[in-house]
DNA sequence: ATTACTAGGCCGCGAGTAG
DNA sequence: TCTACTCGCGGCCTAGTAA
């Protein structure tokens, strides 16, 4: 609760200004009792987190350096955690030629969603499942819904825009993975492997 | 405490991987009892924050989406708070000619610290104390220590590199403010007012 | 070794109320 | 009105211990 109150003060003051308010008002905003707010404010003051001036009919509070630092430390920790990777490296691996078949099926929908007609085939890159998650954490995929032909049905896929060696492309993820999810498939409007002169085990770098 | 534990898991797993550990180990790291860790982990699991697999001789934990989202929300809040202003606007106001006198005294030291010889005079800009703090929050000032001549003593000053209309300069802050701290003084190696054709009340923009 | 139950104590919360 | 004290209750913690 103490932390919540400190954050509330930080937000209301924009870190630096002074906030004219009352314990009742804060209590309502945070859904705690007026008494608790009073007590917690005193605690925060004792801890050197805030400055607190009581006057008849209300109080003025402001963050002190220690309080700002406390929050900034938390921010630093979270920033390190959530700072998404800007690059993703992996090695070229051979696919099973499946990609070509599937891309043909989704071709029109991909064109519609991404603005380019995909080359019929995927560049398969072996990397690390966890790195992939961290790399894609901050981007929302473009989803293409599944559909059915007279023969069979095709599941939904997700596309994430990426840049491969200067070419705009996308990571394509089937909703139901066909293989090991340490391998990702990349599409573009050109034959990436040929254009970039890639062979098995060559290192490729993806950017966002 | 619950929050601390969630953060601990997030850090140890890098958000996505699985952590092999034991309640005792976590307890030591967080300075709480093994029993509390056990209970809190169960709570977090019930709340859908983590996944928890108990095996003989230890346990494996991983964050679930809800847990990551919780932390990311906190991150977003703090990010908004700590995202420093990139620009600072203010209006030109007249000084009292004092600046010229002082700059002369500190000239050599400023040259040494900043790499330019300051024009003898300051551009005084009226803005907002709080905006100034927010603008300067993420930069460390260059400090010039005070000194004394045979006549009198001069206090320490702090310099913050800024860009004014394309010119590299600095905000100069005396340790003991001579005037209203809603007014800041800017120096550069040219006569800013003349070079930029500024008159009283014109708006100026500072960048970092 | 482990995890996690039970029991008991402490601490924080809110209701009542004084100033 | 305001803040903040006292006090009783409940939830959270840890110690002991079973499995």
C-alpha cells in the first residue's frame, strides 16, 4: 500500500510539484481508509520519502529526492527487463520445402495484410525460443485467419514485420507450430536465400 | 512482498524462461522465510501470475502472461513519469547586467569545463521551475567549484549542456540562486540575443 | 534434501473519536 | 471540515514439523 501511495503522489505531482489535497481525497482514490492514508503519509515522511505540510483544512505534499530515487530505481529494474531486443540473430537451416506450399495458399491474404506478394518459400532460421519472445515482445502481430478449401483446412497465422538484410519481410508463425519453435520462418517479396547468398549455417540478423 | 517475489522471478527468468530453484534459495535471496516463499508462490499460482511445478528436491517456476502484464503495466506507469522532457520553452526576459560581471569571473573555468569561451553575458529565460527540473532530470551537471579573489568570494556553479537555436551552450545555475528560480540563465560562445534576433518576451526553445 | 501444513504472534488496517 | 490518536480485529509472517 505504501508503494501505491508513493506512486500516487508521484503521478499527481509530476515528481516535482507540490500537491494540495487531503487524506480523505487520497483515501477515496486509493480505496483505503482516511486513517491509513494519514498513517502512511507520516511513515513516508519519517522515511524521508516525502515532505508533508499540514495546515488547517488540508495538507500539501511533495516528493523528496529519496522518494523519487526509490521510484527511479524500480523504473531502472523494469526498464532492463522490458527493454526489448533490437536484433535477433540466428543460423540458416534447411526447411522441408513445406513453406513453399503453404505460402502459395496464404499468398493473397499476405499481400492484403502486408502490402507485398511473398516469394513462395520461407527462410528458416534457427535461434532461441526465448530470444524470439523477447525480440517480438513489443510488437503486435498481424493475424491472418484460417480458412478452408474443398480439400482441407488451413490454420490461422501471425505475421511480424521484420527487416532482413535491408529487405522488408515478416516472421510468419503458424498458430499450430509444425516444428520446433526454436526455428522461425521468414518471408519477403524476394528469394532471401538467393538474394543474400545464404547457405546453411550462415548467420542472419533480423531487425524490427 | 508478493510484488518483490514476482519481480525476483521476472529477473531470474528474463521474463520467459523457466527457473529451477527451491523455496529456501528464494527465501535467502529475499530475506523472508522459506514458509512464506512457499505460500506466496502458491498464491501467485492461484492468481494466474506464474506456473509452478513441484518435483522431488526442488521446483520450477515461470511467469505466465498475466504476471508479465502486471509488471509491464507498472513499467508503463513509471515510464510515463520518468520520460524526461526533450525541449524546454521559455520567454526572454531582461537581466540586470549582472551576468556579464559573473561570466567574466568564471570565464576560464567555463572554457576548461565546456570547451568554449563564454560570451560575457547571459540570456535570461523565464519558464517554469518544475519544467526545468523535469527537463534536466536525466543529465548530470558539470560543476565548477567556487573560488575567492582578494576582494570577495564566488560560489560554485553548475552547467548543463543545451542547444539554443542550433548553438551549443549551457544553462548556468549558481548554487545559491540570485533570483527567482523560474528564470534560467543560458550562456554560449556568441551573443545569443543578437545572433537570434531576440527581444524581450520572444519565445526560445532549449534542447538537450 | 525438499514442500507445505498448523499454530501462534505481530503488524497493519479501519472504526470511533478527540482536538 | 480537517488530521491523527487509540484500540480491536484480521491477515500475514515465521517456527515447528509432517510427508
